[in-house]
């Protein structure tokens, strides 16, 4: 007998509801009208558009903010600790607040010494389970004066483990979509208590699962944030986990695994064929649209493995599983597949995510799909994921999709709220395919009415040579938050941005233009000039 699953609202009826963002002029007009009615004034001017955001910034210090929150329960969040943290290195002094929304949704806020009046929500990663540390976007935001908030999404556990989802429906729903709006409802009121003012602006930024959380918020809570940055979003949970499973099986098949030499052969062959198509042979394929490398040219004679100078049929089958689109349940669930980039041999690419350094069970893709099979689909921790048929349990796929997929491309409600969205993806991401993010972007463009309508609120950037969220040989750092804030506050829509690769060890740093999709950075500087090649000013964003 089929039993109707409880909806998230039924499951979490006791949780605090998010306080939805209102347009600033609407807030002011509503407040003015209410004041007139309460005072019984004869002449009320409903066109009064004084903006409450003109109020001087709060003067509370980090220490005063801590004192205001210590021992309190605010909007359902019980503060466990509130203490100042001294400045250290590049991290400024701030007030660190830890709190719990019963029964087990843990959050952490970092309140700056001089608050800029804005809130930054940093997303999680993998299967969450812990509070993200003060680094990356969280650190950048705190340095800029933002109050920041993060959560563990409602459970404690290893980032690689979905054990929480097997028997804890509440934890599964919080991870899927409810933790962000629940935390936001408390975070806003905590800032009111700490500084005497609600945040003027609220932004969300996340990568990987944090990118999925970002798109989930844009789709399901379109009034919650003024702007969202979704980097390498894991939005297509059923699709990419299914392709993880398919590729793990190909690697585990006799002869399907790659050693370091075979992987180097594949990557070097792609670079030789495609690297110079962007005007510069620099080890990074920046013009992937012009790359048509066919790995079949590396086939060993007869298809058997005859050494490290060729690929066997079993290894070519692994490459095919990786690059070709995947589909299940008659096309209900799909994944776009990955592009060959020429940097598959980078330590943070295939060795970490795909081959596991020669042991498939050590690869992150294997580990993620394995825990997903055990806890969401088979619901049996003894299940061998390599022997599991991905669409063998269609009800399981449906339930997983309903919980975790953020595939809805109709962002018209988000656009109508006057919010902005920046999509970003690393071109050498071996965890999640930039081709999948491109597919989402294209679907969203069509859903909102075409390119002109999409340009009003959405931008998409691909960072060539960059691994999952960061790292790799490409320029992996760009201040997307500053670009988003300038767009939201000042109306300055982002165009070409500048990405930086910091110097590391003996490797020199460099800059590159971060081009709006579908443009790519083409080298237009002087030939044979390493110094010129290190400067973004010597590249031009070019339409393919």
C-alpha cells in the first residue's frame, strides 16, 4: 500500500518560518501608511518613499554585539556561546556566536567590529554535517564588514556520509531544502538584537552542495535573498550521482582503471590538440568550444592493454562513461557528462575525484555515490553500490530527487523579486561538470523569456583550468561578492571580471579575464612574452 509522505511543511510545522525580504521602497511605503493610520492623521501621503536604509549604520562593536546575544533565545535559536575572537593574520576581530535551532540545526554567526549593514550566508559542501570554517567567501565577507552565517544543515556527521538520511526524515528535509530559510529567519532577528537593525541586504554564496543550496533558495524561496552566487552547483543530485555510479563501475571493470602514466597520456594529448586554440599554449584549454579531441586516437592496437603509450578498450570505455551524457528512467533523470580539458592529471582532478589514485573505492565520486545508494536508494548499508542498478528503484529516485534536486529553471519569481544571480564553474572541475551548469543556465534563459530578460538578473562565468570550487592550474580567485553587491546596490551589472591565481612555491601568480559565457579569454598580447602572458590586460573576451 502506498503511504503519502509528509510534506516538508507538515514535517517542520514547529520550525520558525523565514521572514521574507521586501523591496526597500515597499517597506518604507508600508511603514509610512501604517503610521498614518495609527495616528489618525487626516492627510497621509502614500507616496512617501523615504528609505529606512538611510538610517546611520549601527555603532555596536563586536564585543557589544556578543553581550546583546549572550544567553538569549532569538527567533527559535538558542545561543550556546557568544565571544569575541581576536584578530589573527588576515582575519579581523569579530564576535563568534554559536546557536542551535531545536532539535539539532546548528548555526554560527560572525559579527564584525564595524558592520556594513549586510548579511552573508555561506553554503556548505558535500553532505554537510559541520560548520564551514572562516576561509574563502566567509573570510572575504567578514573582512568587508558583512555579518556572516553558516550552518551544519541540521545534522552532525562526515561530509562524505549520508547516514543521517536513512532514518531521520527531519534531517533529510533540512539538508534538502529547509535549513537555509530556517536559519535565515533566526539570523535576521539575531542581527536585530545585536545591532538594533535588520540587515539592509542579504546575500547567499555557496559552491558544490552550497551551490545547490543557492539554486534551491532561488527556486523555492525567491524573496529570501537580494543576491545569490551559485558556484559549481550540485543541483542535479540524481543525475550526477548516477553518473558517478556508472563511471565507478567502468573503472572497476577489468582493465578499466588508469595509472598515472595513462592519465598523463590522456591529458597531454588533449592539451596538444586544443591548448593553442585560445591564442596561447599555456597548459590551459581556455577555448573548449574549439576542442574536438577524439580519445579513440589513443586506442591500443587490437584494444588490449599493451602499455602506457595507449589506452585499452576498457579504459576508453571509462572515458566514454565520463564524457557521454547519462540518462535513466526514460530520460526523466539525466546528466550532461564532462568535457575533456587537458588537465585531468592535476592532483585535484581525476586522481582525487575519479580514479582514486588507482583505487576506485578511494575516489570521492565513488564514496559519494556509495553513501547515496546505501542511505537513500537501497536503504541498506550493506548494499554493494557497484552491483546496484541506478534506476532499479524508481520510487527511490523520485524521493531523492524531490528532496535534493534543484533543477527547476523557471526563475521568474526570483527575477520578479529584483534579486540577482551569478553562476560560476571551474573549467577543470572533475567533481561536477560545467556542462551541467551550462545546461541549467540555458534552460533558465529560455524559461524567463530569452537572453535580454535573463541579462537583467543573471550572469554565468566559466573559469578555465580551475578545479572543483578552487585550485588547478587556472586563475581560481575572483571577487564575485563585490560584483554582486555593486549590481544589487548600485545597479552596475557585472561584465568581464578579473580572476587571479596566487603565486605558490616556485609557480608565479597571474591574472586572467573572467569572461561572461559563452565568451572565452583569447591571448592578444605580444608573442613569446611570459610577463605579458601573466596579465589579464593582454587577453580579450571573444565570442566563439
